[in-house]
C-alpha cells in the first residue's frame, strides 16, 4: 500500500514537471532563488531574534541590522549561486551591487506603499494583504535581479 502511494506521488511530480508551461518557469534558477530566499528570511528573523534575545539590542537597531545582513546574504547568494554574475573588476561589481540595492529599495517602497493601500482599502485581513504584497515583492525582486542587477550570459538554466 505504501509503495503504491509513493508511486502515485512520484507519478504526480513527474506529470507536473513534464508540463511545458510549468517546466518553462520551474528552472534551476527559480528553485535556487526560492531556496536562498528562505535562507535569507531565516537569517533576517534569526539574527533579529539573537540580537534582541541574547544581546538585548534595541528592536529597531536589531531589525535594521537584520535587514542589512539578510540583504547582503541575498546579494552574495544571488550573485554567485543563482544568477551566476559575470561582472568583472571593481567597477562592474560595484555598479551591480548598486543596482541590486536600488532594486531592493524600490521593492521596499512598493511593499510599504502597496501594503498601506491594501490595509486601508481591501476588505481582507491585514495578514492576507501582507502575504499578497510579499509574494508580489518576491516576484519583482527575482525579475529585477535577473534582468537589471546581475550581468550574466546564461539566463536560461533549466533542470536537467
């Protein structure tokens, strides 16, 4: 009985991955972006928790420090492991870093402003609004990184 259940799960997964529409969007790049996005979130929340709990650092200072740590981690992992940046020399790397930060500032503004609008005008719980705007920001961050921030000639990495 368990074997049949596992076979059904594996068949379902293979069927999903064989779908051309899903396969077009479920690339190695997207999967790595999600994995490192989860790790970035863990770094953000974990470092905030450690700073406030064990070091008694003020919440605002801890939050800002946690955000900086998370964004730096996201930059490094996105640059090297997700989008495989080919920027050469200090100048190109500095411009790339500035573009990444500019993109994150833009999406932070979108998240703040969009969240405020959603909280005021949508008749749904605020946590639902927060989740919706977060999904939008994650998608925007992916495209900003892929097409604006990082210099790469290999943009279409797919799962083999």
